[in-house]
C-alpha cells in the first residue's frame, strides 16, 4: 500500500511571494524536525476573503499552529488571529522600507484578547517560528520532544566546533 502523506499540523502563510526567501527558513526547520506542514500565500489586503476563508477552515482541517510572515503594515497575522483560536506565530519581514521595524511595531500592538506570538525580524524569526511551533506541538508529542532535545544538543555541539575552529585559526 502506498504511504499516505501525513496531514499538515503547521501552516506557513505569507502575504506575498516576496516573503518566501525568509519564510523558506520556517519550512526547512519544520522539515528538519519532521513536522508535516503546508505553505500558502494569502494577503490581508489583496485577498481578504481568501485569507478569511483559509483561517475559518484551518482548525477543522487539523492544523494546530499557524506561522504568519508579513511585512509593512503587517496585518496578516492579526487578521488571522482575529478569526481562529489556533496559536499564531508572527514573523516580521526585513524587506520593507523601514527594514522590518514597521512590521515589528505593528505586530506587537495587538489588542488585548487577540494575541500573536512575535518572533525576531527576518530569517532568525522564521527559524524560531518553526522551533516555537514544534515546542507547542511537543507538549503532547514525546517523539517530537526528543527531536527538539537532539536539536538543542546539535546547536550546543556547533558552538564547541566553532570555538575549536577559531582557536586553530589562531594557532592555539
Ligand atoms: C506585505 O507587503 C507582504 O507580506 C510583503 O512583505 C510586503 C510587500 O509585498 P509585495 O509588494 O512585495 O508583494 O503585505
């Protein structure tokens, strides 16, 4: 019997294909942690009905977390958060006239009762959004929790390697 594709647990949504170079980092990290995901472009401003419909159906399709990347006015994460109780993790883009500060300041001004979890601006934020989504899912998935521990160990081993390489470059 052919292997069935696992249902996506995490959605990566972005306002424009110009956000993809950053949001690809979320996809790579989710793949590394073996978390099934889907990826979508939908805009709060250019396709509001599509965004609303996507959000309304998200939980019912089995999605557990939504990662939203957007730049500028940064309404995407907020309008999604307005229409679902799924956790929304926001990634402010750096490719904006104000280098992401605009998106960051917009993202942290959600009104009380409608939260979005805001990550760092740009690629680090996109990586962290995926790790944070994994940490949410890992509260009820022991195998994933183990993979996250291994990921942290890999990060720590990388620091040791870099330190050793640096010392060698100084002849020490
Ligand atoms: C936002 O405006 C998008 O998320 C993107 O970051 C920014 C610019 O979009 P484009 O003009 O490149 O399509 O809505």
